[in-house]
C-alpha cells in the first residue's frame, strides 16, 4: 500500500516538473521578416527619443542619429583593419544638396525632395527652428552647439524657402564640424509646434515619445527599458535606400546572456560586453568582432594638483613611473586598447592626439623621485572610480593600488555610484581617480581646451592651471581658425609636451569600441558618437 | 466579513502614510545628484543648475513633499527620468509581468515542495527525506541570479531547448491585446495559440529559477508541520479506528498541517517578489523589479517611490488574503481585527 502511494506521488511530481519546452520553429513568413530585420541587443536603451530633450542618454543619441537628418554629414574612409571610419575632414551633404563656405558665414541649399515622416516637405523654416531650438533649450545640446561657437538664434538666417545661412560669431574651425554632429538635427517644426504648450514651447514632451524627423528610420514602438522598434522610412531622400527594413533593439541587462544570444545566432549585433568576452569571441572566430579606437579618447589617472601631495611635480612624475601600464593592458583590457605609454625616448612629438607618453613602469625611478619630493616613506591617498564602468575601472584601480603599495603609498579604493560620479567630478576634490574622456570633434585643441585649459571646465578634473598651457591652447585655436599651419603645429606640439612634462593626468590607453555581430551582418561604420548607423548595414 | 475587511483596510492607512513619508525622505537622502546625472557627460555647472530647476529639485524639501503628495492624491506618481514615461503607466504595464512570473514560480514551487514535504514527513529518515533535505538546501543556498544563469547556459546555450532569454515573448510575436496583462491568459482569450506557446516557453526557465529558490521554506515547513500533526492524538485515534493511511494523511493530518504552511506561503510570495529583481535582470524580463533597480542606480526618485508604494499596497492586500484563507481552512480561527 505504502509503496503504491509513493509511486503515485512520484509520478505526479514528474508530471509537474515536465513542461513543454519545444524550440521555436519559424514559419516561412517569419523567416522572411527575419532576414530583413536587424536584432540588436544591448544593456541599456534610450530614455528619450530626442537629443534636445532633458537628460537624453547615450542610447537616445543612436535613435536621433538614425531617425533625423542633419544638413551635412561625414564621408567614410578606410579605418584600422579596413573598417569604414568617418572622415573628420570630408563633409557630404545630407539634407543640404549644396554647401558654400564664405568668410564669415556658410550657406546651405536644401534638397527639394526631402520630406518629413508625415509627408510635409523639409523647408528652410524647419531648419532655422531646429537650430534655434538646439541653442535655446539649454543643457547638453546647447553646450554642444556652443563648442562650435553656435550660441545665438540670430546666427541662423532663412534666405528663401530652400536656403539657410549660418553666420559665424567669430572664426572657429569647429563651426562647420559642429553642424555635422548629432545635435543640430532637423525637426518637423509645424508638427512639433502643434503639440507644444506654453510651458514647453519647444515641444520637448512630444518629441520625447515619438520621432518627428525626416530620417531613414522612424520609431514605431518604444517600451522604455525593454525595446525599441524602428521601421525604414521608404520615402527617405537623403541617401541610398537602406537595406534593413526593420530594426528591433532589445535591452538584455546580462552580459553573459547577450553573448549567448549572439553565439546561438538569435541576436545579430551587440556591444557593451566585457573585454574578456570580446577577446574570446575574436579568438573562436564564429562572429565578426570589430575593435576600433575611440577617436580623441583616453583613459587616464588624474591627480588633483591643488592639494598635497599631488601639487608636487616630483610626486606626479613618480606616479607616472609607478603605473602598472602593461599589466593593465593585459589583465584588464585583454589587449583591446592602444597603449598610451612607453614611446621610444627619441620619438619626436606629433601634431596629433592622442599620442603616447614616454613613461614606462620603473619602480626604482619612482622611488627616487618620491624620496626627492620628501615622501620616502610614502603617504596615504584615495583612488576613486565610476561604478558604471566597474568592469574596467575596478581591476584597473586594484592594479594601481598594488603597484603604489610597493612605494609605501597606501591607497584606499573609493567606488562612486554612477549617479554620483559627475557630482564628485564637479566638486574637484578627489585626490586620485581614473576616468575616460573622449571628444566628438576630433581635434587636439578641442581635447586640450576641455581637459587642460585654465578656465577649469568640468573635464579639467585635475584643476590644472598654467598660463603657459592656456597660451598654447588659445594660440592653436586661433591658428586653426586662420589657417596658420606653422603656428598651429608649434602650439599643438607645445601643449602636448607641456602636458607630459607637468603630467597632471597620466594617460594610460586609448580605449576601443567593441562590436560583435553575426558573419552575415555587413556595413558596420565607425562614427565619432560610437553608436550604430543602421543606414549602411545589411544582412546577407 | 465585509466589515472586517473594511476595518482591516482602514488599519493599513497609517502604514501607507508612513511608507510615503519614509520613501520620500530616503530617496532624497540617496547619494548622487539627479540633475548632474541627467545633465549628461558634457554639462557645465550652469547646465546642471538649469536642469535642477526644470526638475524642481531647487525647491525646499517640504515644498517638494507637498507637491509629491498632492500629485499622489490625484493618482499621479510622477515621471521617470530614466525612461521618460509616467511612473503609473509603467507600473501598470510592468506589474502583470512580474505577477505572472512570481505566481507561476510559486505554483511550480508548491506543486513540488508540498508533496515532497508530506512524503518526507511520512517517512522520516528515509531516502526521500534526505532527498528533500538536500534539494531544498541546495536550492536556497544558490543565489537566484546564479541558478538563472546556469539554467540559461544549460537549457538555452548548450541544449537549445529553451527559447532565447529575451523577455516575455519571442521577438517576432506581437503581444496579445491586454485584458488581464497576463500573457498566458490574454493569448488564450485572443485564441493565438502560437503566441501562447511562445509566452509559456519564455516563462518556464525564470519560473523554475524562482521555484528552486523557494522550495526550501515550503517543503521544510510542510514537513515540520506534518510531523507535529502526525504525532498528535487525533491522528493516532484515526489510525486506531482503522482508517486507511491515505485518508488519515490527506483528510485529517494535511488539512491541520496547512495553517503554518499558508503563513509561510505569504512570506515566500513576498520574498519571491524581491528575488524577482535579479531574475528579471537575468531573463530581460520587463517587470517592476528591474524597473526599480534601474531607477535606483540613476537616483531617479519617482519610480523608486512608486515601486515601494505599490509593494506596500500589495503586502497589505496579501496579508488580508492570508487572514481570510486562515478562516476558510480552520474555522476555529476567527477574523477579529
């Protein structure tokens, strides 16, 4: 009896535990849809579909890039490893069909056939309204426009229905490039004005939820934090018709699962994976892994030069000799970065940025320098990093901590939550920290203006001030605007040399942007914003 | 009965007010400056101040609180900054996803744990007792996200039996029209059986993950409670009167042993809602847990407050339900507030 009871219950358990787990079978129609659909998986998704919005995050930039057009864009050139790479110096018309750069203004003639997603034609009025909006809404878009000396609505002039002129406030080499970044996108002004209110004159609430542009794609469904679905705009006029009909972008928070999805062939493309995964995927060759250096970007160790001990040049030099450079390259990045250290002693300084320093790990020299500075027994300090990028920052800081311990420097690691990082940077009180800076506009003087200039911007995280440095940076900016190549070259070499001699921040490496995709996915292009451009992509 | 329920709900009001105040203060005490966070990587100090003003964080705390409670009274939970959507709308669309997953996990867990516990109690010291001990200990010792990852690795990546861990439905299916918000029910209402199968197969791994985690308390509690009841006088009398072992165990012992198990179930359900947070992360599940965590990381106040408040309301309702169930199972228990 007992035995029979037992058997009954056991078979009951077995039935309860077994459940249908049939693999998905594609019906033919679905297989078709699949070949024209690009399935992207990434950790985070957009929080706003409009780059002019309040606090739009980086994934939101990708939506804006693909769903809106700009007056001009960049040509492609062949980059490292033959991957198409945007050409900093060559512009191509996008919404404009003709550009003429004058002495103190640039004039754009618009395409006649360009239409917004709702079918209304794109006119000069829309362009002016959109540029006015970018310089007026405040926050990041306005800041980015000002980087190219675009600050006042009066600078944007409607000449006639199909012609727009942008007047220069002053000669600035960055003005035209700044019109080709994501921010100066052209918005359907009539549609947005209809949905604007007195409290929200620029209609930011409306464009947050839907795309109102003329771009190659339009968002048809957006579930924040879960997925974005974009359909091709079949009436797109500003370039060759994209091959991908539909883009499904799913948020998959687990990096391990994103890799599994790629390796099983369920997802087409993903970024934001740990370096180790990228390196392994590269090695086993089932997927295409593209690794390209961040343009104008460097991961560095910064030191607060206003406070002891880092106000002492000898201490900063000692730190630069104590960095475990190669260990970081091998153990943290698995080789997926460009070293920014150990240049040969006789290597002349280039007119380029980023370029490597001549520092190498040399503990003896570091010890001697530290003794000279009066810190023979070391000191105590704190190294801070942004937890949002803990995957790289945490092991990096541990290695630095280990290395500094050999000099008697006791380092405590301070993990700063992502939400708090910017506040901490702004306070400029952290003595020692690691961070990455990368500029959209790929010009040395742009990088140095934000990171080393004495006007002490947010990115001059070291509070570094040097009249000599300011003179060189300002000199290079003026020389670039007036086309004085000799003076420009001298100034650029000058500020690079000074930055390496004074060493308020220690360059470690130029990070790579890594993207893994199926072998049949083609057309990946590297852009300064490091997000995907679907317009060039195809599935073979 | 109705009066009792009303009285019960009335008692819940002070706790809810407390929750509103505490979450408001706690979120304000979080480190991090949402204005600096949302001003973006390239913001100047002025840009941060502009954003702070737009978000209303430049006002005194008491004024912010007044605004918040006023909005709350009008059913407005505020707007999430990370996702840009109204919190109430998002909670409403995400709660069914979490609830469906948690309930299914609980059902799977009950179906396995209760028979296991009963069997272990009727044969203490036997191999099934040991099996019960080992599986439950293992289940509760493994962190949920780890169990989830292992299951994904084995059943999706290695064996390919399970669909891609991409949320509630396969990418190429469209969600059924919302009636209950539970895809298993809505797909059946819409008679879309392919989508039903897809929804079910997406649910299995996360539900099993939750079930493995919650086996232990249910099985152990069932076993302990059954052991106590089986040793009691009325069971001995029933056995002595010659009733069949099945009747003794199921009709007499089991019903009496259920009370502590029900209490445990309510506890398990509430901590499953907590464990959900991690499971949702692993399976890209669009539930309220992952929503709240993301908001917390970004110092996004409104969703965190909305989440805590929703949870508080759910706990109140759950406790009420359990109290009513007691009365149904054991008429000796009187519902007296």
